[in-house]
C-alpha cells in the first residue's frame, strides 16, 4: 500500500511532528510505503514568528513565500496523489484550483487539523494574518468537503468536521518513550518551581495568572520556569529557557507542577491540551483552566486541578507547593493516565486501522 503525506511544517513544529511524522516508522513497519512532502520546512518556522511591528517587510515576504509554497506543493500533491492508495493532508489549505484537482482524483483523502483554524472570532492585529484567518474560515470546510475522513483532537473540532465527512478523534498523542525515565528531579527543599512550555504566540496567556504567581511569590519560595519564550513578571523569580526538542522533557523535569492558563474563546476551545500531556508524561501534577479538552484530560483532584478563577488557582498551587506527597501521588497517576490513554503506542493501531479501511474501500 502506498500513501502520500503532506505536512504543513517539519519536525520542529509540534502539530506536524505529533499528528503525522511520529507515526511514520510504525506505519512503514506495517507495510505502508509512505512518502512525505513538507510545505514549510523547519528553517521557515522562525520566519513565521517574526515581530511584525519591527519587521513588517520580512513578515509580508514570508506570507508571500508561504503562499507560493502552498501552490507549488499543491501541484506536487496532485501529481503524486493520483498514483497512491491514500493521500493524507495535515493542516494545509490548498487554493481552489488545487482543491478542484484533488476532488477529481479517485484516491481517498484524509484531512488532519489540530486547532480551531476555521474560526474568525479571535482576530489577529496584522492585516496579512487576518487575510490568512479569513482564508482558513472558508478553506477548512472546503478541504473537509473533499476528504473521506478528518482526524481531529477534540470534540469541539470534531463537531465542526462532522458536518463534512467522517471523523476520527485522536488527542495528542505523545511519544512516552521519550519520557519513560523522566520524573521531577527537583528536591522538596528547592524553590517551588512552576513550569510552562510553549512559544511566543501563547506566552501572553501567562498574564492570566500573573496575579496568582505574584500572590504566591509573597508566601512561597517560588520560581517560574518558562520554556520556549521570554517572559518577565514583577516580584516573581522567572527563568526563561529556549525550546529544544531533545531537551524539553529534561527541562520540564526541573519543575514541581505544570500550568496551562488559557482564556475561554473559540480558538482555545479547539486546542489539544498538548502541554498537559507533556507535564503529565513527566510525572507532574497540573493546574489549568476548565476549557475545552482540558476538562477531559485532567481528572480533578487525581491528576491535577481545574481552576476557574484566581482564588482557586492560588489555593490549588499553594496546596501543591506545601505538600510534596500530594505532588508525587498526582504525578504518578497522571503519568499512568497518559500511558493508558494518550501515548503514541495506544493510538498507532487506531490510525492504521482507519487508513487501511479507506484504502481497502478504494480497492485496487
């Protein structure tokens, strides 16, 4: 069986890495001849994060280059897809002429997307970003319309996708082999270390719990470890580390607890909670807002806490900061939950069965 996979990004981007690339060794072992085309390679990711206020020209050039790559890769997708048993497209939104070509192929199509990229209710400031959002709002339904199956991360995005095609819901998954021996390595006597991992595009969410951290810093020996972005907060000891794929689990192991503050809006309701999966895979208890998939991943009082307001955040983090035994118990339960429900090895057979089913239906 021959399959052609098209990813939005390379391995440095979590979405392409977790939704496609980490599956490929298993799929190939199972007899699927898988080729991969990446629209925006790893070297382009930093360009997409440029500060438009300081470098608007480079940002504009990046968007134009990305549009050209989408067109050229779309033509290659059609050319190769015609002769394959399956076409798997991850998050890419091809322009209408390419979609027309793909729609008239006999090859089954799978479309995977991991965010609520179809929403326009949360608008960006830069005009090119707004153009992209408007294109996504019309492009995602169009891509789903030519697909035989959508692969999504949570019920919010699944509900949208079901309007257009069949749906397979897979949250994460996370490759727990990378976290097998990782557990919190900080001593109970160290500063109570609150960990957060992410990027410059989401670090602003930490502002949602800024008053919480400032209150805690007055009562506890507190440190905030931020991995993947720069962040400063008056009155709080903050350490910032650049993100590196090979280092992320080790960095998180320096924490006592992982946090995922998020606002309640259409965009965050479509998130997959991957931060929570990473924290729990490291054996950390978690605290997060009760938004979207977070309420499914976190077992309240067992693997972490859902904190809807400032006082609850303060109470729960204080409780974890003062009780090492509670942290260890929650962390162990969280690690077991990830291994049972969200680990890569538990989801590989589900994806394989779905892909084989489509290829079998298509016939020789």
